[in-house]
C-alpha cells in the first residue's frame, strides 16, 4: 500500500521577519496559508517591499485548491494581489481580514476571485483537507489559528498569536478547542516564534488604556498618536480616550484612513459620529481639543509622522506643548529611521513617548510561557517553529525540547525546504529554489541582486564615469572623468594619476586591438584599484567609449 504523506513547504517567513507563506500538499492537492510581504531595510535601497517567490505555486497551480489567511497584517496578506494575478482560487478569511484584502485589490485589480468569509469555529472542506478556524489574540482583530485534519493526521497552525485573558474586544483565544485537539491527537504543531526569545508572558493590550489616559489627562496641547494602521484595538483605545477628554480626532495617513473606514463599516470600531473631523477644519478647535491619529510608527520616510518631523506636513507643524505618542516597538532594521524622527520631534519642542516608556506598547506575539502553554495544550508529536529569524526558531525549538518533544521530532527549517510528514516520521526531503522578488514601483521581479548591490555601492561610495573618444586605433582626447557621490573627485592628485594610468592602459589595449568590451573591463578594474588606493572606497565605475 502506498504510504500516505503530507508535504509542507515554507515559501516565506523563516529566517526573517515577514513574507509569510506556506504550502501544504497531499495527494496532488495544495492549500496555501498566508501570502505576505517583507518590508525593506537599509540593505535594499529604493525597494518598496519584497514578495515571496511564486515559482513553485505557479508550476503546480492546477493543484492549488485555496488560500487561507490567518489575519490581516501586511506580512500575511500584502502579496495576495500579486498571487491572484497569476492564479484564480478561493480565498478564505475572517470578515476584517477579507475587508483589508479586498481593499488592497482595488490598488492592483485581479481576475474574478471567490472570497469566502469565515468565523472562528467554522469548518470547511477543501479537497482532502478539513479545516477548523480557531480564534487567537493578536495585535489585529479577527486573527485565527487553523486545525487542519488530513488523512495523515491533524496539523495545528497557530498563525500569529498571544494569549490575552483581557482583550479589548472581550474575545479570548479558543484555548479550549486547542486543548481538545491535543486530547484527540495532534501530529504536527506549526507555531509562531516571533517572541520565542522573550521570557515570561506578553502583557495584555488592555494595560495601554491606563497609560493613554494618564497622557491625555496631563497633555495641555495637541496629542499625536502614531500606530500601526492595522492595530484596530489600539485605535479603539485612542478614540475612547479622545471621547473621554472631549477631544476631536484627525486622521493623517492614507492607510490609517482606509483601515479606520473599513473597520468602522464592518462594526469593529465604535465611536461617536462627530468624533472624527477633517484636517481642513482643525482651525475650528484649540490645540487642547485635538488628537491626531497617524501613520509613521516605524519612521517610514513618506509617512505622516515623518513629514511632521521634517516640517513638510501639509496641515501640522509640531511645536512646544505638543505630545507625541509612538505606540509600537521598533522593527529590526528601522532603528535609525525611528530615532531620527524622535530626535527631530524632541528638537521641535514636543514631549515624545515611545518604546522605552513602560506600557506605551505591548507586543501582539506570545512570549515563552505562552508558547509553552500552546505546546502543552496541543501535545504534538512533531514540531515546526515558524515566523521569525533563525534565533527565534532555534529558541522555540529549545522550548519544545524542554517540554519533552524529542529533538529528532523538531525541524528548524529554511524557506524552500520540502518537509515530509507521515504518522511515523517528519523529515526534510530536499528543497525548492527560491529567489528574492523585489517590488520597486511598477517593476516586479525585474530587480536583481546585482541591481541592489549597485544601489548600495552608489549610496556608500558613489559613481565614477570615464568617457573616452578613440579613432584609428588611437586615444584622441584625454579621458574625461566625472563623478557623483565620490569624495575623491576633489583630490587633484587622484585625478592626475587616474587620467595618466587610464591613458597608458587605453594605449596598451588599443595596440592589442582590444574590443570596446575588453577595454571597458580593463578601465573599470584600473579605476577601482586607484580609487581604493586613494580613498579606501570602491565606487561604481561606468565607461562611455565613443569610436569615431
């Protein structure tokens, strides 16, 4: 008899934060879990974001039966429009998540797709998969984990989660159902690892209420609150504090505006109709009667808060008496941008509350004790940590071992690994090739690693352009050297040496009947060597060779 087996292929979300995507395959049927973007950092200049490599999915698109979304954060839904331009399959998600997904599709239209709204405890059948949606708490409303029944056994996928006993909306995680699956038998637990290095418990979202009210009570001027636009619980608390202190709220930031409209329409945000006012009407209110809810908690250059910090915002100028509250932790890689914004705001005279202030932000991910509780409730035979850098995955694996899961039953995987699961084994069986897919404006996937490397060189060391004119096997004029962003261009000695060495090399190459291509290679090599000798920098070198 043919052995029943599941193939699990993480396409994104491992060894990095973001880009979460996973394929689960059984008997020529594939379901996809999440499809998110990865935000850029200083290592990817000019890039808007990255999306997962869809190569494997497109090669097997006839097998794909559905896309299941655990929640509405960009690192889980942001790449869905790009995928749906390639394949047409049903998308399953909760109400708010679907609202956010369909909003993104308005920006990137796709072919007709079926969107199926689900609620926690709903059970759906997709081919051989029977999937129950289990409520979890996170920093966005309507998050779910998945109980996936297969002919091989039950797989639990937690999605992103924390265990919050006092969530803002009163909807606690369905721990009872997770435990019931544990009693029935869980073959594999796939679990969020983002906070696996943090001991203890993650505080409840509700603790922010006290701190926000304290800030509102003592602030005499305008209050600016920067938050992730998807954190509906946080936004609700800001709106409630504004109502309590009779302040009007102005929304600044396109994504914030759009998400508030969606959450309000779907009934997830509740506030008085006259609470939110248009920015053009701010002149009607004194400073102590205004709250500005805005984007920019990560220091994004074009965000509302960053424009305020640089004095370029259309409606607001920060000054003495203003209070700024940044209710988010700094995503690794964004430190420089965030602290630059904070420094500018402080120099403008504002009082700034940010991550270092206690109870101004709480994470949406469970810490070690919550992760241990999930393992204890589900009692899995095999364990796969996901959603995190290597250090997070490794720490989570160590936690699982401490709870008596055998080391050989735990896999710390990489994106692209093909993991084979049967009732009696869980092991790697090769991998699929994956590449980074960059999105830069309207260009998708056309940006190579070489282009990124060139941009980094331009940013750090500048560019030198060498222009020469040759004819009849001779150099007709001295080489013309121009540069941008290269400090050595102001060094006369450097220019003299470079021109002399270039001229000698050109004459030697021409005597050997070198082609323009070979001549260009030789000139670039020489110019890099001389530039490094004078400046210890290695600029990008370009050549323009004109033949007469």
